[in-house]
């Protein structure tokens, strides 16, 4: 293809500008393009291809390397590494989401104490499940209704009009305990008996 460029001593192009507007730099996998100053990309996309393709952002010591997202010249979001604690922070007008170096995710907090720490309300559609045990869950099947399921069996349910214990019809006794550890009320599921203080 017609164009121009420079070759090394083996006759291989190290730099080539082709007639179709493409620029090729280097001829090995570890070639580097170094630019001092800013680069502006006017196109609508930027693509890096290849095995394990990635973008490397190498900040100076004690800096905050990251990405900034703008709309019409106004910055809306910045995603950066905080050198003080190695947190990955997502920030708009304030820090919104943090992923710590220890693998904790904080939403609305920059200091999560747990794997997931939400400073505020959360909303789900239906289930909160126990890891590795899909049959144990807290469910919200409909508006105003709650169902606590253990091992696939409903042990507590609010239907919207009544509270039901042992909704699974299993041999699960029910106890109401006093603050001194004594049984105030005991329901014997297998014998259909109720005991008070026994």
C-alpha cells in the first residue's frame, strides 16, 4: 500500500503512514508510543484489540490516576485510585461508590466495614438469599407481605392480614421466651398442645 515511513536496518518499517490515513508505529508486541502533552480524540470510539488488551494509566507517586467523564465540557464523574488507601473511588459531586483494596464495596460510604456496606436504604424485588443455600431466604412476595423460609420451609409469614408461624406445617415447635430464659408460651406442633410457663 502506498505511503511513507522509516525502516530499521533489516528493512522493517518502524513507522509508516499509509495512503488510507492509518499510522503504524513499531513492529513488535512491546512497542510503545510516548506522547508528552494532551491528546484529543475527535472520533466517537477508541478501540484497543489483542489478547488481554488493556489501558494502562501510570500516575506519579502520591497521585490519583483515573478516568474523567465529561458532557459538553462539564465533568460529571471521575473514577480514580486514591493513593492514600488504594481505594478505587467513583465520584460525582461527592464520593459515591468505593471498592477497597481489601475487597469491600461501600455505597454512600468511603469506609465500608463489610463486603457490602450501604449507607442508606436498599431496595430489592423479592428475595434475600443465604450464600450456598438457595432454600433459605427472606422474601417479599407481594406488597405488604413477608415470608421467612429456612431449608425450603416457611417458618414465619405475614400475609397482610395475619402472622403465621410454622406455615410449612412441619414439626416445628414455637417458643416465646422471657428475659430470664424461661418459656412463657410453648406450642407443641406434633401434639397440638399449648403450654404456658411449661
